[in-house]
């Protein structure tokens, strides 16, 4: 075997870890990697930085989940509960791994960890992929916030009713 200076060594998980998927609560040591994931997945104004992630991580009413593929963090979901209602704050999946069920698994896990009231979230009007994911999980559009994501970039409020009432009751 000869040495090739053009080949860069990469960290490869042990064979027992390849293909292993886990969803766990984020730890403090995970936040730097989650910040990098956010930068890869979202444009700069929407990507959460380390300080924002740290603030969310320390809040007691916030659930902060990560999805690992082997040792790599490839997704995260953040949500909270307030006023008898639960909210999806952020779902992030590595752009190279989208449409493989990671977002669905994170959403189901987040919903299970936030068992109080209806679920609400905000999604960009132009993000058809995310809207389709949420509709697949029972979320329906209930309102629009003009310029929520910037000038000309509207946000759509979506809600999943988990209680027995019939009219959407969104509390923002």
C-alpha cells in the first residue's frame, strides 16, 4: 500500500455504527455541530447560530432533539409548550439527506415529547417540500403572516389539532 497525499482521512464510524439511526435529546457538546447543520440547511438569516441554540437548549420548556446517523448529527427538531399549546420551532435536516424520512421521524418524536394541546408551526410560503411534509402529518394552513421571513417572504401558520374542538385555535 502506498501513501497518496491527495487522499484525506475521514472519520468513519465503526461497522457496528454504520446505518444506525438514533433520536436523542441534544447535549451541550452537540450544539456546535447543530449550528453547522443549520448553516448548511438554511440561508443565513434563518439558520440558528450557536448562541440561539444554546438559549433554546437551556430553556426548561423547550425540547431539543437530534437525529444521528452513526456518529454524525444529520437532523434536529426544536419545539416548546406554552399556554396549553405545543409549537414546532425548527426542524432541520442535512440537505444531502432530505426526503429520506428523517424529517418525519423527527416531527413524530417532537410531537410525542410535546404532548400538550394542538401543534402549531410557521413555514415559509415558498417551501413546498416542508409544507407537504407537514400536511402528510395532519397539519393544515390556518393563517398567513406577511413578510415573516423578510420582505416579500410570507410565513404560513399550520396547525395540527390533537384536541377534540372543531375550530382551529392558534395562539401566537
